[in-house]
């Protein structure tokens, strides 16, 4: 059997060991390599490893990189499906193979004896020769492997050859919902090994939270695993030249945590080599159903992180890794799950320094075997056990000394089997200090956590209360079920951040904080996996799997992150940051309630400031004296002395902000970590509706419609004396008196005015296949093609009433609508819209659909000269009924072109929830103002919902000769149904009798 088909993990490799830095020399072999791509595993032929091979016709490629991102072949994306037949362990015959070669010389004075050649990552199988001598091969793409160079290494003219296969037996273990990106994508190094040096070290640094003492033991071993004694020094705690392989008690140390990442700089001297060892003292425990570190319960507020760069794939720079961590901490994340493989080792070094809890996950997922009903799954086949153990060992040995790593994850979405039992046995013996996590085996026999993905809010609440039903797998095993129910719960994936969303983040967090059982949760996921490409119009944008000409592909399912591919934060990340705030601030009419939600830190590092506004205008600010609060403590702080009485017209809001007092390694001084806002004046006469009530308020159209009543005013010159005028003026509104059509509002010509229920679907509206696919229902019943028919136009004593029927073709249901226009004060017009559903919206005769509305509101088309809006309400960014925690009440201004967020896949965007007042501005026009009674949602853009719906990429959206303004009474929530539960009922818009009102106004003529 060819080596690339053999389930064995490799040959000729050294035993896995810790990744550490020392004063021994390193030769970086990154850079330009000769490269040739061939269509099969034969590569360029058997002579490839000949040092004297003629390279005429070869090209060059940079290492690290992926050849499919350097113009050779194409990148492939699948979610669960293998892009080759399920025929383990065999790779397909069509197996693109990249042959790499480079030459190098040893630096002067290099000690060749004992030198080690290290590859940090090769996808998916690499075979290595040095100067014509085969060193071996390895599989396990996101894991390091090393070779002893032996006698093959020479002082100059070394020729290093690496043959990399896109597919191998290892590919069956790497089906991790990501791009398949082959190549040498992590660093290549030659390591000098001084005489008598160590080969590996294991740092045990425990913390006793009762006494504050630390216990340190550094085990040092040489080649072959035999103990070698060295000298350990941490001058800061009084250890100088003490022996390794011995226990040392330190009377007082500061423990390491994600909030206070205290590292002690140790050195270990063995032979002629000095090794740098950052030491973080901490102890992890799972007891009584609670996860604790250093004796304190910790709450993992986390995110799943794939390694991705839009130009370089998984070949990330250290600067990019650092950027990820800084952004995470600045947005109140404290934990990362390395989904679904160990990251580059520099990422973990940065987590140690900057402070993140890490769930380190093995490079193992066999999800594609669902298409075989799990028949042949490698994790339940003893033939594959060496490969499974090898992947675990290479992760654990490399990363064992990182204090940030507090949990080992055995892998992802691979069902269960004997292989996981073998992994658990090895892990518990090798490193009993860390708990283990694995979600997909529903017995949880190998896991120290009960864990699920994407539960509904109701299911999660039952888990928090320990009232969830037992898994089917444990129905006949009461002992194992009793163990499972006593475990802490870790929500390893939730809030699928695909496109516009996720919704309900605040609801999830409320449950996650309601019970000691809840160890934490990880949003899926950090970044959109878009690949930068040039569009037909010459612009640059990010492509998903469906944009490449290859089948099968997972379409846009790779665009499911909290940041865009270029790392622009999404509105979802802003919402998450607010939900996860480590300090909770609640403002009432009597006091400011402050609760410190940190696990370790007191509030001493924070300053608190306040600002008061009336209708969005700042009228006072200052510092708020808050006592220092220990973790979990809270205080009620009196309101500051306000500069003026709160009584009077307008909305008075007090906003309190918690900001960093001094700069930290992850943020500048005055960085805002939390804020709270409260209204000090009485609520609006008609208070803003709760999400459950919005869209369901019942009411009747106003009385007073009477045929023959005179209109408010006729536009001059439109009708002869005594005749019914063609155009009716009601305040600033000009209406066609015969059809009820809105012609103008003040200076603004208007077209297309009417009730609107469609929105360009979000990714979450599409659900997951047939599950929760709202768009399929909406299109099936025709909500995207509603027809409007005016049924009557009736002059009123004061105004005009227009009745209409809005309904989809082919259906016997629809909405009866009444528009009642009446004049109001200050050159304004009041529009009351009454909506009443008729016909079978529920259990439709064809399809038996339960139909909800995408939105319920008004759409009108305005001149293209409109270029800016200002509003008083929630802002500054977009907000929706299930995602508005991060929005502050205030006055805001924006360009029309800046209202939408640039989701890679065009979709509904840019809504502003609970707006009180809106002003539309354009050169040469008097401002048009819209007021809510009490609030409305608005969005505005230069293309229609229909154009947004049909576009597959941003370049297809072209500004039209108008602006489309939406004034919504209600809009369906965002949810996270692209991979998760249905949107909760309280965030849906049900067809129900509804009345809503807006007021339009312009300046006097």
C-alpha cells in the first residue's frame, strides 16, 4: 500500500515534544522554493529527490503558503462532505501533488550533529528527502513533525525536497468545515542541538488558592526520553540554579488567569543550551459540577476560531494572530476554542501573554462519514488507532506547557468509538492536570463536560436547571447517566454567526449566567472564510465555496464569522461584546447598579464616567465615584448631581461607562469595557412595544370615513371649479384623490408608496437545508411578489382614507390595509395604517405552511438626491428586535451609503430599531422628517429589496435613480437558524390585526 494511503500516521519522524525557544541556533527555511504541480501522487517522477535534478520548467512558490492560493489549481470548500469518494483509507487517483525543492547552506559554526528538521504544518501528507536521503513522511496537517537530519546534512549545498499530496489517508480525519488548502503552510526550520542539551521538558506549575503558594516541577529529558538534570532559575521568586526533575515550593506566587495573565520568566540550563520557559501558576479542577481555575469558578465567554486569511488561507502571520487576540479581548471575549485543530504555536504564546482561556482541539474530524451512516468511521476501527493517538500526542506534547490551555478537546463531530477510549486512556495518564472535552459521543464517557451544539433557548434553560431529558444513548445505562448529569455543561458551539446575525445573544447569555453548571459557551465562529478574488467588473471581493467551479461545495456556509474576511467587526460582534461585558451597569431613576462580573479582577482598574442627554443633546457629564468591587460583588451608587432638572419636554437619558484607567497590553487607556443606559423621564405615552407584542397589536382603522366629505385642500390648477380635484394636499402630502397614490411629501417626489412585507433574505432566513427554511415558505406562498389593489378612496372631513388589498398571486389569503391621512400641526401629516389579515395564513391548503411575515411596514421611493439621514433612537449601528443590546439611545447622523453593513453575501441589512424621529436630507430639498408614535424601524438604500435578493455578490448591486426608504412597524428577528434552532416565537411577525402610525413633516413653504 502506498504510504499516502496507509492509515499509519508517518514514518521516520522523531517523537513529539514541546515547542520551546532557546539560545540554540535556528535556520529559517521559509521563503522562495522551486515548485511543480502534478495531477497524481506520482508527482514529477522518481527522480524528484535527485539533488542534481534539472529544474527547467519549474516555477517558484513562497513557503509558507497554499498552492491553490498561488495560482495552482483551485481552493475547495465543503462543510460535511468529503470532496472524494468515501473509500477509506484510499486517496483518489486524481490527487494533485506539489513537489517543493530548495537549497540552503549552514551558517558558520553550526553544529551539524543532532540537527533537527521541523515542519510546523503540511497539508495533507508530506514526504521528505535531504540531499537524496529519504527522511520519512507525515500526515496530520495542522501538527508539527520533525526528523533527525543525521549524516545527510552538510555544510553547504543542501537540497531539501518535499512531496506534498493534496489527498491521503489522513484526509479522512480532517473533514472540518473549512477550505481544503494543500501545501506547506506553516514554518520550516532547521534546529541546531548543542551537545548534552535537553530534548523535551514538561512544566508543572500548580497554584494553591488556600495558601497562595506555588509548586513548580520542570521535568527535563534527553533523546530517547531519559531524564537529564539541568538548572532551573526564576530569580523573581528566589529560585536560582535549582535542579530540574525536582519539586520546588514557592511561598507566594501570583496565579495565571485570562484576566491577569501573570507569567514568570524562567530559564532552564542543560548542557550548552539555555531554554526560556514562561511559567504561569494555575490549577484546574472540575468538581461538584463546576469548572474552577485557582479555586474560582470561571465563565468561558468564548469564540471558535479557524485560522484564516483572505489572501493566505491558514498561513497566518504573527501580526494577524496578535490582531485576532487583541480584537477578541477588546470585545470582551475571554476564551477561544481552537476549532478544529491546534493553532500555530505562536498563537498560544500570545494567549499566554495577553490572556485567553484556551480549549485546545485535536486535528480530528470524520464528519463526512454521515453519508455512509458512519460505516467505516476511523474512530471506531482499531486499524486507525495509531493515527488517532499520534494526532493527540503531537498536540499535547507540543502545547503542554502553555498555561492558557486549560482543556484538551479530543476532536470534533466524529461520533463515538473505541479510538476515543484509547485517546482518553493515554491523555489521562500523560496529563491528568487538565479536563477533557468531547461533544459528539452522547454517552460523554470520555468527557469531563456535558456538551452540545446549537440548542434552543428552552433546551438550554432545562440544562441550566438540570432538568433536561437523558440522551438516547444513555437510556439503559443509569450509572453513566448519573455521571453525565453531574458534569458541568460546556456549550461548544452556538449563535451561528452567518450573515446578518446572530440574534438572541442576550437571551442565551442570561441563561448561561443563571446556573453554576454552565461553564461557558463558544460562538460559531470568529471569521468569515472568504477568499479574495477579482470580480467581473474589476473590483475585489471575497468568494465563498459556491463561487468556485467545483462540486461538491458548501456554498456560503464558510461565511459564518463575527468578523469579515478582512477582519472588519460585524454588528454581531458589537452585540456580543455588549452581552459579554465584564461589568454590568443598570441605570434607574434612583441609582446606578454596578455588578463586577469578572472572575478574578476587582474593578480597581476601571474609571466610571457619566453623560446625560436630552433628546440626544449632551447637557452634562462627569466622573461617577464607584467603590472598588471584588469579583461577583455589586453596589448601588447614587445618581450623580445633574446639571438641570430632568422634568420638561424630551427624553432624558443617563449613560454610565466603565473604561480602562491605564493602558493594558490589549487596549489603550479609556477603552470602554462596559456601559449602561437608563431613562430618567417618564416613558413615551405609548411605550415601545416588546418584541413579543410588536406586529400583534390589535386595533381598528379610525372612524370618520364619509363619502362626499370635502377634502382638506386641492392642489391649485388640478380640477375645474366644483369638480373633484385630481390631487389632494393633506399637510405636506400630495395624494392622487382618485387612486390614493402618494405623489409627494413636501419637496420630495414619491413613488411606490405602500405596505411592504418582503425583505431580502438573510442567511438565517434560509435555515439549514429543509430545517427552519423560512425563505422556502415565504417564496412558496408568494410573499416576494405581493400584488396591491386599491379597493376604495374616501375623502374624510379631515384628510383621506385609502383602502387596499395586498395579497400574493395563487393564494386565497392576504392583508386588508387602510391608510388614513389626516393633517397634524407644524406642516405635518399623520398616517395611520390599519392591517387585517384574511384567509388561511396558517395550515395553507397547499403545502400546509405556517406563514409568518418577513416584515410589516411601509416602503417608499424617494429621489436619488437624498444623501444623508439623522435620527433619534437606537444607534449608531444596525439593530433588530432580537439584536439591539449594543445600541444606545441617542442622536446620530450617517450617509445613506453607510447605513448597510457589507455582508459578503448581499442580504437584509442596515435596520435601525426603535427610532423616534428621522430626518432625510439632500441638497436642494427641504428636509423630510418622520416621527414614530411612539417608534418605528427604518432602513434606506439605493437599491430595492428585489435587487438585493437576486444579487449573489456586492458588485451586482448598482445604485438606482432613487432611494428606497423602509419605515417598519415590525421585522422578523435575525435568529441563527442557518445552523441552529428556529427563531423564537416572540421575535417573529405573525399575521395579526395591527395598527401603526407615523407622522411626516417638512419645513413650511
